[in-house]
C-alpha cells in the first residue's frame, strides 16, 4: 500500500502542483519526507488518524490475498477508533495533555482497559450503550488472531463490512456533538508529527482519501460497501503504478545525464 504525494513546497511556491509525484510507504509517525527535483526536502503530515489508515491497510490486504492480516488490521482500526474517541471525550472534559498521557500510559498495553474506558465515556456522553462487535464476530476475530484460523476472502469482507457498520455511524455521532474537539485532536496530532529538522522545510498537511474518513463529507463515499471501496483502490493502484514507471523513467534519464 502506497501513498502518492506531490511536493507540497513546490505547490506552495508555485500556487499549483507540479507534474512530479513521489510514492511513499505509509508510516507510523504520519510524517512524510519528500525530496523533489527542484531541491526541496520537505515534510508533509498526513491528517488521517491511525484508525482511518489501518482500515485501508486491511482493505489492501484483502486485495493482495492476505485475509488473516486484513482481519488483524480491521481489528486494530476499531481499537484505534476507541482511542481516538477517548481523546475527543477527554478534550471535551478539558483534560490537559500531560494528564491524558499519564492516564493513557496505564491502559496503553491492554486493549480491554481501553475498551472499558471507551464504553463508559461513550455511554456517559451519549446516554446510550454503543453497538460493538457481537459475540460471534468477537469469537471469529479471536480465532483468527490468537488461534491461527485462516479466514476465507468472504469472511474477511464480511468482517470488514461489520467494522464499517460499527465505526461510521459513531463518527457521525461524534461529529454531531464534538466537532470542535475533533478538530482539536487532529490539530494536536498534526503538531506532534510536524517536527522539522534544520535542513527541511514544512510541506504543510495533506489528506488521504481513506475508506473510513473523518474528512469526507460525501454521503456516497461514507456509505460505500467494502467491495466497492476495493474497486476504487484497484483503480488508484493503476495510477500509482503509472506514476512509479514515470519516476523510474526519470531516474533512468537522470543516470545517463
Ligand atoms: Zn519541490
């Protein structure tokens, strides 16, 4: 799974993107270094939260035939969504960052503790218990992740669609009451990722078109099935492949200069 990125420094200087794109691997720290032919060494931060990226990694794993890995990434996406929601609720409670980090440290290694925090905070904010994975889905997930079960493609698709049905309505619910807090959590994330070295320039931020999306307001995008999303990913892969072949061509020419 790769990300296609223009040089945002060129974009800022020229007011429009150049025809040069680089393909990058997704990173844990959300920080993407782009070296362009005009000499920029810029750092662009991806606005997407971990849960948005992880779900896409799961979708790509299905395309590549790694169904166990897809289940694992979808599960991580859901768990990181819990973390994101907890951050939003703490923001709403005006909890300062140091306190948040201190408490998070005590739950960071145990997903059951995180789930407990999410359940209580969600229920106290929305006055209703959130719908989560049912017993059958949980059993299936545990068999795959902990017992080495090899799922079929169909099972991976069903599980991915189940995760979509859990997360998407909750994003809507969060956005209906906590829009300001969501922006604040995203801003903090961007600030944490934006460490610029002396030889680098800031390339600003960029949005990726992930399947689960905090930033997309399009109803058709936010209601598409996993199967349809996979078709879009395949189309994007074609574009990335042609970008890479152009880049390879440029590199070859550069070597002959
Ligand atoms: Zn540039």
